[in-house]
C-alpha cells in the first residue's frame, strides 16, 4: 500500500505543473498518513482502555460493585487484543516518547523487549490554527476516544498537515496484571487499592509520535490471513 501511494504521488508530479498542485499533493499525502496512523490503533485495546477508565471513575465514586463488569470486559478485550496483529515487541528505552508527553520524572525505562499495544491516540494542533481547524481536532479526538478511527480520519481532512498525531501504547502483560489485581481488590471490596492498580495502568502508558507508529507498529488495516488448520 505504501508503494502504491508513493507511485501515485510521483505520477501526479510528472503529469501536472508544480506550485498549487504540488501543495495539494502534499496535503493529500498528509491525509493519507493520518489515516495510516489511525489504522495502527487496536480496536480491542481502545475499548479496554475505555473500560479501565470507566472502572476507575466508578471505583472513585464509591460504586464498587458497578465497576466489576467493566473490569471483566477490560480483561477480555486486552486478551483478544494480545492475540491480534496490533501488538509489537520493543524495549521501553527504544520507544522515543513524544516531546509533549515525556516519561514521569525519575522513571527508568526498561531495556528488555516486551509486548506493547496501541490503545489510544490524540491529535494536537498549534494555538494559531483557525477556529474551524481547532474544532475539527476537538471532534476528531472525541471520535478517537470512542474508537471511531475512520470518522476521525474524515474529520481531520480539513486540518491535514497542521496537526500532529500522538499515539498511546500500553505494556500488554503489565496492563493485564494490573487489571487482574484491580479485579481481585474490587471483588474483595477494597476500592482504593483497586483504583490504585488501575492508576498504574495509566502511569505505564507511553506516548509516541506518528513517525514511530509508521515504522514500528503493525497496521490494523491489514487483516491477518486465516490460520492454517
């Protein structure tokens, strides 16, 4: 797919004059990149993070029993996501965190490769953007949080190269372990400890740039071939 897109750009440049058309091609390429970046997200991973946030908010509100279904759902979705082609292996110290989302002070990145899962994204624009572009970014971020990646890509067509895409990735085994601990604490009616376990999930997220996503993270837009029996 990358080769076909590259050929299309080259063909357009040869067949038409430079100037406005070249600028249009650049804009089209940026739109293509944004759609590609969104395709790296794990649908189950996104839903699992929504479950985790929902469970934490419910626990913090003192509604212990009501948090249990969301925790069960998070575990199921993380397990499913771990079996799909969205995860990738990397040592944390090789992840190149996005400048706007540095690691917490004093955090030491691990050097052993572990499985990571793309679980969320955020579009960031400059303060000088026109109001309609700022509104598009806000809408796209809401769509991303809801797991509506294709709609978010469509919304961002009016923004093109004026925005950056930052992706949140979670260490899969560590996240599953924290959710399991939170479930045990919740079932034992210890909401504070359960909430603390879920906070560990949020603290373990690493935010990487779109460029890193392009080179290191599998594309969810490409479906895996059925396993041979």
